[in-house]
C-alpha cells in the first residue's frame, strides 16, 4: 500500500506539487493519504483530494483536525472521509 | 511574489484607500455627496479590512469591521448623514490611518476603544433603526509570517479556530446563496475559504458543495476553481451584508441569490482552450500585440466559441480574429515599479544627458557641431529625460490630502474652524520633492492657523466670518512649481515683528529694513512673536526649519502679507532634485558649480566697494550694507586663483546660517542645468561640497554647498568680533 503524506501547509503550491505524486501512486494499488500533519488547508488542496477520491474511491485520507475542519467548512467532509464518496457529491 | 511584496502592495493600496475615503468624507462634509460617494468610502474601508484579515493585522481588522458596519448602515440609509456623524467618521478615518501606520511600522496600535464605542452607538441598531444586529468584531489573529512563492499567507489556523467557535447552525428559515470562486480568486494570496468563513460567521450554513465540474485527477489543474457552493443564510442577515463579503473579490467570485437561481457557471480554461490560447498568443506575437490580460480573456472566449461550434480553426485564424476584436487598452492602466529600478533609470538617463553634452562639445571642437543629426539627438535626449522624470512625478494631491486631518487636529486644539480650499491638486512634481515637502507644508499650515487666523470672536469683531479660510494651490510656472498657502487671517504685524527681532538681537535697533525684509525675519532661527507657547507652534522652531527645508529642496519661500487681510506664503520649488540650475564658475585650476537657488546677484566691484577688515578679511559694501567676501579658492584649495576682487567676480549668495556673503571667483563661465551626482555614494561626504556633476567636456565639477562653505568661512570672523566686544 502506498502512503502519501501531506505537508503542514496545504496551499496551492503544495497542491500542484502533490498532483504528479498522486497520479503516479494510483497505478500502484491501494493508496492512503496521510493528512495528519496538515495545518493550513486551502481550496486548491481540497479540490485535489476530492478529485482523488472520485478518481479512486478506495483512496483513504487520514485527516488532521485542521484538515477535517476545512473540509467541513467547504461541505466536503463526507466526500473526503466517508467510505463511499461518489454518493455524497452534490450536483448542481 | 513573496509575502513581503504582497504586503507592501497592501500598504500602498491602504494609502490609496485612505485618500479615497478622505476625499469622500470631504464631499460629505461639504454636503455634495451622493450614493457613489458613500459607496466609495465603504469600499475603501472594506478593502483595508479584507487585506488586514488576510495578513493577520487583528487590531486593524477589528477597527475596520466596526467602521464599515456603521458605513454600511449609512449606505443603506439606515443612519442619516449629519454633521456630527461626518465628524465622527472623519475621526474614525484618522484612527484608521494610525492603525495602518502601526501595522506597517510594527508599532503599537492606537487606543480606539472609546471611538469604537462611539461608532457602535451611532449604528442603526442602537439608534432604533431596522438595521442588522451588530456583528461581533472578529478576534485579532496572529500574522502569518512564513514565505510562500504563491503568496499564500492567510492564517488558516485562526480561520479554523473561528470556525470551531462559529455560531450554532442557523434555523432552516432564510435564503439561499450560491457562489463560485474562479481561478483568479486563488491568485496572489487569495483564498476562497476565507469567504466561506465570513459567511459562516454570519450564521450561514453550507448546504451543498457542487463538485460536478471537478475533473478526474489526470485532468485536474489545481490552480483552477472547480467547486461551487450553496449556503442557507439566516433571514436576519441582509443581502447587503453578504454582498459586502464579496466586494473584495468582485468578479473573481460571482454569486447568485435565491432558491431558484443557478450556481454561477464554472469558468475553466480547459487544456484544449489553453492550447488555443497558446496558438493565439503566438499569432498575436507575430502581429506584435502584447498577450496581456484582456487578450487572454478574449482567447478563452474564442476557445469557448470554437468548442461550442465544434469547429477546428486554422492556427492563425483565431489569432487574427482576436487581434481585431481585442479591446483597446483601458485608459488609466498602471503598473507598480520598484523605486530602485526607477532610480536606476533616472541615473542612466542622467548619464545619457552627459554623454550627449560631451559628444556635442567634441563635435563642436572638430567644427562639425552644427549638424542636423546632433540637433535631433539633443531633442530626443531631452524628450527621454523629460519622460523619465515624468515617471517619477506624482500629483501634489497626495500631500494636500493630509491637510484635512491636520486642520481637524488644529480645530480640536485651538477651537478655530477653518475651511480648506484646494486647487491644482493634479500638479505633478518629483516623488522625492513630494516626500520632503510634507514637513515644511505642515509647519506653514499650523503656523497659519495658530498665528494667522484669528479666534472666531476676533474675526466676527473685525467683520469677517467666524470660520477662517485656508487656500492651498499649486501650479507649474517657468519650469518650477509654485505652491501657495494663503490664509485670510490677521496678517503680519511688521512693527511687532521688528520689535521682537530687535529684542532678540536679530537686528540692530537702528536697522533700516524694507517691509519684505521685516517679514522674512520670521524665518530667523529662534524668532517667535507668540505671546504664549502652545503645543501647536510658538517655540520659535519651525519657520526657520521651513526655510531650511525649502532651501534644501533647491527652492525659495516668499511672503506677501497685508495686515488685517491675511498672509500668503509662496514656495517655489524645482520639479526634480536630479537636475538643477547653476552657475559654472572658474576658480584657479578648478571648475565649480554654484547652485542658482543661493545666488542673489553677481558683480565686479570697484575698489571703493571692498574694505579691509584686519590683515586677511575683506567686506563688500552692497548698497550700504557690508557682507563678508569669501574667496572660494581657500575652501577648495584651487591653485592660481584671483585674490583681488577687482580682478575677479563676486557672487552675492544668501545662506541660512550666516546670512549673505560674496563668493570670490575668477569668472563666470556658464549658467545652465546640470545633473547632480551624489558625492557620498561615489566617494564620501566633503565639507563645503554638495555633490558633483560631469561637464560637457567630460571633466568633473564639484557643486558647492554654499551654506556650509560660507558658515565655515565667516565663523572665525564672528568669533573675532565677539572677542573684541568682550574685551
């Protein structure tokens, strides 16, 4: 199982840096994203994580308190952390 | 862009916002405001609040929050605009300015508790209106100091702390808000989650995050905005309150209101569109058109159109279409330039001017100086020089805009109400001159109000209106700028000024002075006629500093005063400090420059005009008044200089510290503009020398510091006189 660890500062630059790592990791089997150190999270990172969950629903994310709160603020907590994210997406 | 650079831009924008708010409130004070005026003031304060929050300036953010809440009530006409309210808002603006200064200089935030209480008391909710309940002031947050290339420097810790303490979920009743941040909302430190934070702080609840546009990971561009949100906003929160949150981001985050409204559409520049954009950019480059922001937008629109039509266009076809359809650059576009780069440009242009002069002199020496190409080069060099100087030019309005606050403070301390009349605010002059103009201007204004304009009772008794009038004007004239500070006060009492000057020993009791000379005595060091010393002025330090500051700027100050009618101070300043006028003089084997600002007159004296004083000293009789003769050769160590004034030229100069003196030089060679080079930055500071310039023949000429040169030359003379008197 591959584990990718999120940095404390999950800003736009971090999201851009994470993207190729995630794409590469998808081909290697089950993936875990360790977000337990994430302290500052922005929209760009939430988008990447949400897209990762839609692309590969088996991806699991271990959130920090801050990551969970940011996801809750954005209404993405269920998508990111529940077991079946595709059912939770709201479509306009 | 680093966090410091973004923060620097924030403070520049703060200054602009403060100036805009000052202008708007001045209109309110004059009763000429309209809805746009109030909106402009609100936007200015709101912009500062937005940046303050992003950079973690808690005290600034807290104060602006209260300030804008009251402004919001005014904008919605829940609170009427009255004179006391405008005064309160002006007071709040002054404190806001202090908050900005404290944030910028990392100083202590001003005491604002009492003013915040006043602002809150004036809000609609406390006046019995129907306005919204006062929103709790955001808690101050610690600034986030870490760098980031993308400028992401928002304190999300504080954000999340706020979220954890956010109100309980709002009841189901309320209204629906949809929002969609675009990519631009995430640029330059922007973070859409902050907007969501502000919404939840109002009690709004996120009911849906719209992820339908979110692509698979391999197609995702993290810099684009794919998410949209729907919020349920409590009924007690007004639409204006919500719109205020989004004022700061404008079109970068469109919103839609109502249950039936659609979420604003996603605007993603897809990879296909980006490819077309690239082709368009290439085409535009081929056509010599800059690929600026509007063109990018047009490219995206073209890409969208092409996508919708399912057509594949030839690469250059859209380029041509965009080239013809691209909107012309909007008027008034501007960019920010690092001042160091600008100074480098000015310096290089100075070198160009020197090189051109050297070339002209060389060609003239070869008897081919009179040709069309050289004339064209001269003309172009002058144009480039003027254009370069124009880049540094700023309107004097930036200095004038500080005056209303000075007057408010003076009104509070003296009880005198003064109307301010401004004209020529758009007159431009060099940034350095602007920066150094503030202090002397402030002194003159304080002096005009404290000494010039009478108390209301005295004014009424003399048939004037109770309120005084101060007029500030600026205009270009003969390549210089003239600034007038005119009051309608009591004018200068010359008898009193002369008596005071005699009392202080500044002039002899039998001195015969013209009325202009008497008026100029107020600039003498230590002179003051104020009966009582106030904290406004009257300590005798100020007017002499004013004159010194103006002279340092290469300017002059003159007075016109009519007793009972008022006084006008006129500052005549150069448009720039990089280039000045001077007399090129020869002293022995040296070529020197005497700045024209000091020169009163030049003459070749008769034998009877020069008297000896001791073995070495000589005095020049200038229309009955004796001034010391200062041989310049002694100061600069020139060899072979003229020692007899009758065989040389005496240049009568005016100095701050030593009055008038006559500089003895061999002869005057030329009078022209010269480019000033700092001696300190190229060598070191030298007494009696203000700088250097390069002449047309390539030689370096020193620019005399007339003040220090004369002061050091006449000091031994004065000491000798004092010793004689004592004996």
